């Protein structure tokens, strides 16, 4: 696999932006700053900001830690995100996944 294909697989998606928005909403609801949340999970405020903007993906274990600090279940971050629906960009999430899968199978 070439370098472009590897970096394309790591690119954030609308789901990452949706989850990030949910992290931000809950953090603000609890009146935490990005720095305070970051300190609780061992990250810088800049990394929290990247998660909230959807610039970086949040790994499962990190999302679990963030959920614990924000006192919610992990599924809270996916509430309102229906399968096959893309709430932020219009096209279906499943269509994005299929396109990526086709790209990988062509390589």
C-alpha cells in the first residue's frame, strides 16, 4: 500500500466530527475547559480541540476515558447518529465506507 492510501485511511470522517461535537457539547454542559478535560485524560488542550473539531479520530480506549470523565456512557457520543445517515455532510456514511472499501480492493 502506498503512502497516500495509508494516509487516506486515517483521514477523519463526518462521524469523527459528530463525535467531537458531542464531546464538546458535554464538556461545555459540565463547564469544563479543554485544558481541564485534557488534564483529566492526560492530553493537552490542543489535542482535545482537535478531537472536538473532528480533525483527529478518538480511539476507543480514549473515548472510554473521556466518557468516564464527562460522566456519560460511551454511546452518548453516538446519540442522534443513525446507521446509514450522515448528519453533517449529507451523503450517507455507508457510501463513504463502500467507496473506501472499493479503493482498497483495487490496490
